[in-house]
C-alpha cells in the first residue's frame, strides 16, 4: 500500500485528535430515543461500529477500581493477598518479617499496621478493634485459593464504609459452593522448607448449598539471615538462625439457603521474629507473635416488590494477638525474661442497606451500621520476675448512617453523591461526603472528577498502650483526608485500553508516632501531609492470546510542617503483568515485573530502587482434574531491601532472594 | 510549487498508530454505536417476551432489567428505558456486579467479557425466570436465550427457543421470525 504524506499526516492527525479526544464524529451519534422506537427489522439494518470495551474494569464506577480474579491469581501464582496487592498500580508492600505493610499512592507510615486501608471479606470488615490492622500477608485468615476475586477501590470511601477507608477499600469475594463443586485439594512445596495443604468441599443441594475448607501452611523461613547492624560476637555475628518460621492454620465454612448466608472464618498465624525487633535479644527463637482472627457472619439479601434490594448482616468477631519477646532479665541479665504482650478484641454488630432503583434516572442507597466493641483489652506482663505491666480494658460503640445517590443526568453524564455520619462513643464523630461526576463525552472516553473525604479514629493501641517506650495519649482525635482526583479512561480499540489519573491528597491531624526527649514515643495528631501524583495504566490483548497490563505512577508527598519529603514514600512505581497462553490454552506463562523507586526511611537513610521479576508456569485441566504450577519468585535473585518499621532498629530489611514454588491442585469435578 | 517528498518515517509512524488503534480508522460519521443498537433491541425484546406471573411480586412490580458488570452499557440501557412502561409495568435498569443477584432479574445482559463464566452463570440461574441476553456467537448454543451477533456492521440476534421454554419465558412468534437463527 502506498501512502502519500498528506494522507499519512491527515491520518496521524486523526489519530492524535482521537487520542486527545476532540474528534468531531463522536458527537454525531443518533439520538437514542429514535432508536428505541425502531422495529426489530429496522434495528437489524442499522450500520454500527463497535465501541471498544470489555477489557476495562467498571467504566463508570465512581472511583478508580482494579479487579483481580481467581484466574489471575492462579495464573500469576500469587501466594498471599500481599502478593496480589504488590502488582496493583501505585500500591507497594513492605515486609519487616513480622507483618506486610501496604503503601498506596506514596503513603505508608512506618510502624503503621495498615490502619488506613479498609479490608473486607464479602463485605465483612476485617480491620480489628485494637490496632485497626488489615492483615494482608500469611496472617490473612482466608486461604488464597478460596478467593473468587478482589475488588480494589482507590481513594477515600468513608462515605460508604466509615473509618479506615482513607486510601482504599479492598473487598475480597470468596468462592461459593458451586465454584468448588465437589472436592478440591491442593498441595504446595516451596523453597525455605515451605509446605502447604488445603482441602475444600462444596455442594449445591436442593434447598441449600455449603462449602467447607481447611488449610495448613508451614515454613521454616530463612535458616540464616545476616543483619550487619548486629555483627558483633555477642549477637551471633549478626546471624539470625532459624528464627524466621511461619505457621498458619485456617478454616472457612459457608452455608446458604435462599437469601440467607452464614459464614464462619478462622485463621491463626505464628511467626518467629528474626530482626531483634523492639530491642529484644537478637537471634532468640522465643521472640514471636501469634495473631488469630475468627468470625461468624449472617447475611440476608432479598429483593422486595418495587425493586427494593435489601442487605442485612449481623456478625461476631474475635481477634487475639500474643507477642512473646525475649529480653535480658532486669534482676539477672544473664537470664532471659519473656515479656508477653496481648490483645483481646471482641465485637459484634449489625448493618442494613436498602437500595432502590427508580424507574428513570437514579438509584438510592441508604444504610445504617452498629458495632459494639465489647472488649478492646490490652495486657502486658513479664515472666521473670513475674509482674503485670499493663491491664487496660476498654469498650466502645460505633453507629453510623449513610446515604448514596447515583443519578444519571443524561446519556453521557452521571453523578454519584454519598454522605455518611459516624458516631463514636469514645472519640469525636465524623461526617464524610463524597461526590463523583462521570462524563462520557463519547463512547470511548470516560472522564471522572472525584472529591472525597475520609477519616480514621485513633485506636485503643494508639490511645492507651503504655509499655515503654510507648507513652499513651487518650486525647487523640480522628485524622482526616481530603482527596481530589481526575481520571481519564480511554478505549483505543476493543483490545486496548488506557487510563490516566491525577490526584491530590491532604491529610490533616495525621496520627503520628513522635519521639519524646527521653527515648519514649507518643502518638500525636501532628503532621499535615500533602501529596500529588499521576498514574498511567494500559491494558491490552492480542489475537495470539497475550494479555497484559502495564502501569507507572509518580507521586510526591510532603510533610507540610517540615517541608520535607515523606519517608517510606517511593516517587516512582512501575508494574508489568503479562500472560501468554500456550499449547491451545493448556499452558499459561505469566510474568510479573515490579519496579519500586528508592525511598528514605524513618531514620533518614535510604533504600535503593529495585526491579523484581516473577515467573509462573501453569498447566491447567491436565487429565481434566489436575492443575500444576511452578512459580519462580524474584527470578533473577535480586538483592533488595525494604525500609524498617518503628519496631525494628535495622537500617533496612533484606528480602528473600529467588524462591521456587510447586503447586498441585486436584478437583473432583472437571470445570 | 514543490511537492514535499514522502518521508520514510511517516508510514512507520502511521503503522504504529494504526496498530494501536487496531481497526478504528474508518470514518463512521453515519454509523451508530453498536451498544446503542443493542440497548434499543433489548427494549424491543421486552415487548415480545412474557414472563410467568410468579416472576413478579405484584401486578405493578417493575421489570428488572439487569446489566452484569458493565456500567457503560447500563447507562445506555437506563437511558432507553427511562419513563417507559410495558403492559403497565415500569422498567428499572439495575447494575449488578455479582452473578448471584441475577436470579431476581427479569432480563439479564451478559457482555462478552463474561464469556468464561456463562456456564456457571446458567447453572446458578436454573429454575429462575431470567431472560438471558449475550453477545457471543455461541451464547445461545450454551444455553442462553438471546444472543447478539454482529455481521457486516449490522447487529442481529439468535434465539434459543428451548432455553426460553425452560426458563418459562414466552417469546412471541414475531420475535422468532426476525431472529437470524432459532435453536429449537
């Protein structure tokens, strides 16, 4: 084909205009009202063009949303929720060998237990009532194989969910009886003497369906880890030996009949701490933590006449933590004193949500929530010599009311308004609005302007924990975020989609752990942090079956008071995910590459930028019943480091080199 | 006046842009978005379909027209059905994000992105009265009731009459006569 330059230039201009979104022909759509009057025959004779679609996530969701499916999880060989979140645009995860901490849009406070992320399982709040912790690593109480999909909603969403939903709400939707449909078992063997076994059974019967599942995970972890900061003869020359073990047990059960679903979840994890955290004796295997969370949740969903959707829920949760820390005994320094730190949280609650789709233009949702924190207790005691150091008992009540209205103003403009009022018996109440305007000037393009506010109430740990070096601060008030975001989503073709978003966040009265003069720490409403950033993501699919997502995000966060850049806040983050089906979709090769820019740490040092590559090969439906996968994590054995939390006196925390995982899954019903 | 020489870079750039746009080049000033046509079809289908009485709680209960996980198409549909009634019933468009809510729909649109889940979906709809509408060639063969097919830039539809009967939905002969293919 010959092209003259003028044609070429014209075409290029068309392309550019198209991409920039000011093309003329987009406005020449026939009015819809005419179309719906057309007969079936007339409709069949209309010449159409294919508006691109179908590879983007919810195009008109009033937020920037990412969805990760069970299929993605299996193909990419993700092992934990943290593994999944690492691959999400603008998210980063750091691991201090106790807990995994999630950073979003440049924000991750050292020593924070993911308190500014709301984690839900089937809509059930998982953040506990003592530390507000969202547990995303091996401590997450639901087995990864039971996840049907993860919905990640960025930005403040307190207008729907209340406290903690500052940076994102992550809802994990689990599989149901029919997804398992019979027996489904899996076994994992991996590097670092890691083994896992899971058995699940699900059946759909005439009147009800049920699913039960249990799993066990055990890992000895790194048998030898060298920490140069401890490189002294009295601390085993800096080598933590057999102190990184990790054991997890979990059970999951659900039974549903008609509109009712009862769900029970139990998960417990015990983790050895190799880092000499909290000033404990280095390389002492007695230093470890146990976290357990269990709950029962009864859900009722029904649609009443007049198209009224009702969701009601009642739940009971228990969270328990026990940390055992080895210190030299005060009375006899040659002896070891074990200090036992405990938390006991119990709460029950109920919520109701009514949604009504009005004939015409809007859908209104109203709801209320009540939570009774019947126990928010913290204790701490020494074993040698025995002494009780903390015995703090608390309880509190939370209630809330919220309203959301989705209004379709015209074929191309939608408005989403939300407001929520939260009453807290222990601290100041909060009212949080949210508004999103979605404009679709033509069918390939969505433009969204979103403004939202969210809050987090100080937790009982921040207010009342008084074991040295912590000083309690009962006068803490809620912190608040204000966020503005613009999103541009553009479909280029049926198999190519891109999105660009820019945001500005301001956090006021941020609850920050401050150092007092005498080496003690206190939480205070001190900082004001503002951050600005831009994110870019493309998704594509080729006829060969190759699918991929690539994203880049840049952000700059500043502590307004000091004028300095925020610690634990990488400016550049890039991700690449590719899946290539091979052998007539019997085999999948998946690549997951992550780049995280350098960042300063709490101690004003820095951790270097790094790029990691993980590769997973999955053979699916072998002999109809078997899936086999091999995962290579940190394929190129890259040496990389995460910043320390406040718990750890290290400059940086070395992460695992190359590890391998083999997994076999057998299911009785071929799918 | 001298004609500018065609540059070598230019076709290369165009090629790249074309590859990016992947067939989006043709002018379509007089064309209509496929989705708008499908939305109009769906409104038409409502006129030619009849549900059993127990599919509605009351004689004036609205028709629930659900769109699975596709908010853009949802807004198209919303625009088409607003302020309209069929046999005394108003029509509400409902965005659903969870296939389990689908049993309560009268009509469910499943876009091609959900192609992998339709078998599971049909299983869960067993015994319900949901008129399923898809947009892949194989949709009606896999147990869907109406499947859109786009051929030569025109949108047509196929019908699985047997499936409609199983879901106890009566489709008028007029609808069947216009269908490109009817699975009995």
